[in-house]
C-alpha cells in the first residue's frame, strides 16, 4: 500500500485529529510550527505529528497536503502554497464556498492536483466518526480514500467536479449552524416571559430534523403569507427583549418570495424551490 508523507496546514482541533487519523496509512504526517501557538504545538506533539520549521520544508517533503484552517484564510494559504511551487496532491478541506474551492483549484492547478473536501461531523476523537466528503479527479480522490481507510474518518466521493464537496458542506452548515442560533433566540425569547421550560418540553416531543423532510417545503410556501408576518411579530418581541431580530426578519423576507402561492395545495417541491430562487 502507498504510504505517502502528509502535511497538515494549521492543525487546529479538527485538523490535528484528522491528521492523526491519516497517520495510520502514511509514512509520516508533518506540520509547520512557525508562528503557531503553544496550544497548537502541544496538540500536535500529543497526536504524534512531526514538526518542521518552514512551509517550504513541509511542502518539499509532503506528497499530500491537507488544508484545514479558518475559512477566512483558506485562499491566502492556498496562494502561499502555490507560490512555493507545490506539485503534489492538495486537499482543500475547509468550509468555503464552491466558487472559492474552484478558485483555489485554479491557483494550484498548474502544478498540483486538487481535491475538494468537506468535513461533516465532530473531530475524530473519543469515538466520533466524521465524514470527509470528496470531489475532484477520480485518481486523486481514490488516494485520499486510501489514506483514511480503517480510521475514524469516513470518506465518500461525490463526483469529479471540484466544488461539490464544498457545496454539500455549506448547504448542511447553513441549516445545522443557523438552527443552533435559532434555538438560542427561541429559548431566550421564551425565558424573557418565563415559559422557556415549557418551550423545551414542547420541542422534546419531536426528535426528527426538518432537514429530512424536504416535502414540507411546498407546504411552507403555501403558508408563507401567514408565516412571514408571524416571524415579523416574533422579531419585534426579540428586539423588545434586547435580543437580535435580524435573523427572523431575514426569514420573513425569504418567505415573502412565496407570497403569491397563498394556500396553493397543488404546489410541488420543485415549484416552491424555483420560486424561491426568483428575486
């Protein structure tokens, strides 16, 4: 089995744990300690990652480089890697837009192969098993699948188009992370009026995720004419409680795109989504 040397860029809690899993099938996993915090150094040492002093050394020694860093710096980091002439396999595994993933592939493409990646789940420690979704050239995604075989990081290839994995990651994050903020707003509003425990009791009776019920989107569209004003009322209450109302106002604005589907019982999911995409 091919056992490449792997470099991990900016090993935070997710990156370091993913890199440690890659070590199962790699000859070595390296990270660059220049400018990194003592916490990063402690984490990397605990997980058995090998330190090098410069980015150039990491790139020269690594056949595969995995980028897992804050999304805001992903493109700049890729630009630095390209400037050093990296000619191996680059895994862009950050939570960035599909468009940025394509741009990054363009930056590195003249010399390096690029795989688009997106991690869904918690860091692979303490029994957690996140999935690394992959898209890009088949030969390249196959190498990354092999790198994580028999580890806590599951892999799934979505296709050969760079951007698919990033799109899936952000589509999921747009629901999952926004829903956590909505929970905070809902409970904060209920607490202001002394009914937060009752709200939690109501919610505990339902365990399914709305994300698994796409057929309900058409029903939402048909009821948007009522739901939008309801959310505007809730936004007013949030503001009165000193809580930010902007998220609910944005949701009401989105619902307004369905105002002309009032009580339309024949609306399909495709119709509803098409109307949502129209300004």
